[in-house]
C-alpha cells in the first residue's frame, strides 16, 4: 500500500485572508499615489496577449509620451482608479498595522534583507517599468494571494527578477526607464555585478565576501542568448529559454516583511508552475538542490490547482502544450522528474497535459528547502 504524500499547503485562516486582501488594496492605493504624483496625465488601458492593463500616460519635460505601468485590470485596481479620477482618493489605513496583522495570522513573509532589495528596486521604478519578481519570492507571494501557506520549497538566498527586455510583444509600458544598477549598488550591501572572462560584466549581482545573497536579472531568450544590455534599465539581463511563458499574463500582489509591504508584479501562478517543469528539464544534473525545490513548488501549485482551480490549470496546460515539439518534450521530461519527488501529483498533472503516466525512476536526491547553491534559473 502506497503511503499518501503529506499536504503541500495549509489554508490560511479567514482572518488572515481578509487582512491580506485589505493589505493589497492599501498597498495598491499607495503605489497608485506615488506613481502619478506631480505628473499631469491620464489613466489608459492597453491590451497585451488578450489581457488588459492599466497605465498612467503623460508627457515628460521634452514632450515625449511615456507610460507608467500600474497593473492588470481588475475590480480592485479599477475602483481605486475611478475614485482617483473623480478626485476622491481613498484614505490610507496603516500599512504597517495590516502587515503586522498578516504576519501574526500566518501569512508568509520574506527576509528583511531580501525585502530591502525588492523595495529599493520598487523605489527606482523597476515594477512601474514592467519588471517582474520571479523565483521563490514570487512563490511566497503566490501563497498569500491564494490564501494558503506552503509547507516547503520557500527557502532561498537568491532574489530573481525578470523583464521582457527586447521582446516588444511582452513589454508592459513603453519607453519606461528605471536605473536598476544604481538601485542595487545604493543598498551598500556589497552587491557587485559578477564578471565573466568571455562576456565581461554579467547579469548577476553577488556579495563576494559573504556569499549569502545573490540577485539574478533575467529576460526572454531570442536568437542570440548572450547577456543583453538593457539601456532603459541601465542593467544587463540574462536570457533564459522559454521565459516568455512566465511573463505573459502577469498579475499583482503584495510581499510582506515585518511591518512592511509593497506591491509587486509576479507571474500567473499556474504559468509559473508549468514553466518550472521546463526549467527542471533544462537543469544540469549537478544542480540537485534546485531541482528538488523546483519540484516542490510545482507540486504545491499543481496540488492547489487540481483541488480548486482545475479550469485554470487546464487552460495553462493547453497553452504550453500547443507551443511546439520542443516545449512538449521538455514538459514531458519535467513531469518525469516531478514524479521522482511527488508521484501522485505528477500522475494527475500528466493526465491534464495528456501525457502518458510517468514512471518513477529513482528516489529524490535533495531536500527542497536547502539553500540555493547553483546559478539561478527562475
């Protein structure tokens, strides 16, 4: 008789979910006020890949038309924009009070040191320029957004960010700028760009002395997968194959640390999970720790979706499987790897993907909650 897999998430209490929803609304209201302060312009919508997004459109001192990204069109943000347009900006409750309440009620938080980095990039306009928080910190934020607390796969020393870069079809705002390099170096945390003998300055920032913090900046791969200098962000970006799937249909939520919180752009949870399957298939075998963590995050999100969002999972599965032979082969390989860690979830996911049930080839080889040791790939 097979032993049932332990639960991969627990539900947050109704109080925690209610406080988190209020926290996101208050954080969005503050983000909205900061984004448009002293800028004469108007709210506009823009459709990308079938999803509508809100922007604040204005002309700079040189008369050039620019846009600040505000977030995907949803009921909460649209109401905040309606009130702001009518001169009825909502009053702000104490964000610190709400953040502390969420923390005490069991919502997941990020380390203060990591929050400091995310917050500094937000201050320098990275998220308003279409930047996206990815990786484990996005996974943590997804849990709170979905009303659950993950039981594993959320410890990391890496902070991963992504931007569409040259991919115009994915780029959220037009001609937006943010000085990411200055944002990171201004933290005075010893973070410097890692250099390569062949390519020069890289797209990773490391603390060379302590080695306890790493920032990776990723983008969508094109014909040339060399590190790409994105001038509007004043930073290098590392192309990652198949990254576009995670950067389509992004959403918005809040990250919490102590009594602090801020709004970030993150991938759609199920698109993030399926992209992780592709990443697992691409990982080299020596990166066992990262494979284990990837598998844990995929399993947790798929387990949630199978129980509560089967239609959304089906929709994401149909999209990724329709993208060509290369995508399908990697998804199949990633599902086989998932089966070595979470066989029952892999079997259920294979059915959704219309793949043969994977066979378990070997036992797991690493703890999904060990710190990262290999180069980040989302």
